[in-house]
C-alpha cells in the first residue's frame, strides 16, 4: 500500500515484508528438541535432592514421571515436585507414589496411569534397585526397549560410612554390568551413576541432572553397562 501524499510504501505491522533481515526473509527460530518427549519414567525417590532434580529435568525434556517417595514424611515433598512438573504445559505429567510397596505394583501403576515405562531411575537401596529393575524389565522386554539407570547416593543412604558406601557401590557396579549383558539383547540399556562422597567440589543436583537426561535419551542408545562417577 502507498501513501499517495509522499509516494512512500507503507508496510503494515503484520505484513510478511516486515519479517525480514537485510531484505531477506527471517527464518523462524527452531524449537528445542525434547529428548524425552512421550517417554514415561519412574524416579524411585524423587522427593528431594538428586531425585527431585532428575524428575524436574525429565519433565523439562518432555517426559511423564512417576515420582517415588520412601516414607510418609517425604510424601508432601514428592507431591510438591509433581505439582511443579505439571506447570510444564504439554511437557510433563507426574504423580507421587510410595515406593516401599510391591515393586511390581509400582510398575503396574506407572503403566496404567502414564501409559507405559521407558525409563527407570533407581535411587534407593540395593534391594530396592534389584526388585524394581526386575519388575520394570518384564515390561521393557515386551516392548524391546528401555533405559535403566542405577544410582548410589551416599549422602542419602550411608552418611559418612565409607565402608558401607564402598560395599554398596561394588554391588551396584556388579549388578549393572551383569544386568546390562542380560537385557542388552532386548534393546534395554542399563547403566550406573555413582555420586562420589569424597569429592572436594560437590556439584549441585541441578548440575548433575542433565547427565541423567542424556543417559535416558536415545542419544545414549549405544551406552550400556557403563558406570559414571559424578559429583
């Protein structure tokens, strides 16, 4: 359209001609790729610390998350985490669940409520890790895919007992290695992340959480039977 008084062309605010740079059309900003879009995950202790940070990170990456808690005192914190996740519109859904009940029951609830289970993050004791892995693996074998991440967090489980931590870490490593061989043929990746208690510089949970997002994503589909020491 032209201004007949001065002969200048007037470009409306909504005109495509305004959406240019240097006379060339400006390309739209690319949308962030959500690495865990449409994935369903269980974080067996997502009420605080690293578990909470991982659950939040998973939601930001598009996952639906079952947030576990170990005791009634942790229930309120887990529910707050779930509520925070719900704020990610179109990205995450979450609910809290008591992980001290039968492991198979927990997996069944995840499948029936979220629609399946693609990722399992074990942040509890060795026995809980064993039971939950067995329950989740039954379903993952049927769908021929899955990610299992075993975690040992000394601050939560052992305090300053170095011997107990070392013994449990050894068991987790051995379990991860053997399970990765067994489940690898079903396209299920099993890895471990050990949060070191002797690190002089302790990373914040939010700084560690992206490692979990990577291990849970298809970007790590060729990573199996590995143990990462972080913290």
